[in-house]
């Protein structure tokens, strides 16, 4: 059960304190795309995301966008944010997280994964030894498989 427990919870990505991350020794940040950076099936960034990413970069954090989504969508958002991407990630499998760590050039203990799903973002991060921050999904609408996973998340949390 520990693999499904996020280290921290916030409503949105911009609510993650960069000061707190720095104090915790975090130097690398992996962010999820859908329902964390952008609403599902929407091209525009969520409010405050671009500014938060720019502030993180200005403070010296290394960032990478990791998504199960297709290359074109992930590349467009990564370009908007000015950060590298790992598309077609197959989260929670560890391969994309390991690629992200290589791009970040940060050790696992100094890297946090921020995303909106327990079964992809949190579990995948825990499998490779990274810290985790779980966000509230930006919108309720999701990919059909994700809706099933969200039901399982609520069951696991005792909120069916």
C-alpha cells in the first residue's frame, strides 16, 4: 500500500512550493501532462503552470515532462514550457522515469514526480525511488481507461 501513497498532496501544480522543494534537497522535477499541466484533451496550459515552470527553471531546478500521451502532443507542451519530454511513457513502468532521470541528471532521492494519478505517476515514481506529489485532476473528464483507474483509486482510498 505504501507504493500508492503520495508523499504530499496539492490541488494544482502551481501550489507546489519551490522553497519547500529546495529545502527538501530536490533538484529535479518530473511533471505529468494530462490533468496536471493541461486539462485532459485541451492544448492550453492550466492557469499559473507556465509561470511556475519558469520560476522553477530560474531557481535552478531541472524539469522534464513525462506522459503516456503521444509524441506530438507532449512535444508541443514541452516546447511551450521550454523543457524536455518523455512521451509514450507507459507509466507506471519504470523505463520512462529512468529516461527522465537521465535527462534531469539528478539522483532519485533528489527528484520529485508530480502528477494526478496514483496508479501511473505515484506508483511509477515509487518503483524507481523518487518522491511524489499528487495533484487533484484539473477536470473530471478523462481517457476511458483512466476513469477505471480513478474508480480503483477511490476504492483504495475508501471513497467509492
